[in-house]
């Protein structure tokens, strides 16, 4: 992911979770980008959407939760029709 894509993810989180407040937005973007740089934007965006739609949590996801969610969605995609049933 690029730094600009990381900013987009954080913006979506801030809109979806109004209580998510960064003490220092620049440092937050830098930190998140450090951890997300090796991931694809679309994978993280799908993970965020899945988290928002399924977690039932009033709290914003952490970086590690989003990364873990990408693994879960990959596992679901790789399931055969029989396994999914």
C-alpha cells in the first residue's frame, strides 16, 4: 500500500467510528503505513468492510485486526464449495 492509500483507510475508519481519534494524525498514518506497506490496498479495504459489517464492535479495528481479517477472507475464498457448505 502507498501512504496515500493508508490515509484513505484511516479516513474511512474515522468516518465509520467517530470515537476513533488519533492524538497525532501524522504519526498514526506513519505507524499504520509501516505495518500495512506490504499489503494490497484492496485486501485491507475488504478486511475493513468485513470488520465493520460483522464485528458488532463499537471500536475501530487495530492494524493487526485488519491484517488478520485479510487472512480470514483469503481462507474463505480458497474454500471449496463442499467446505463452505
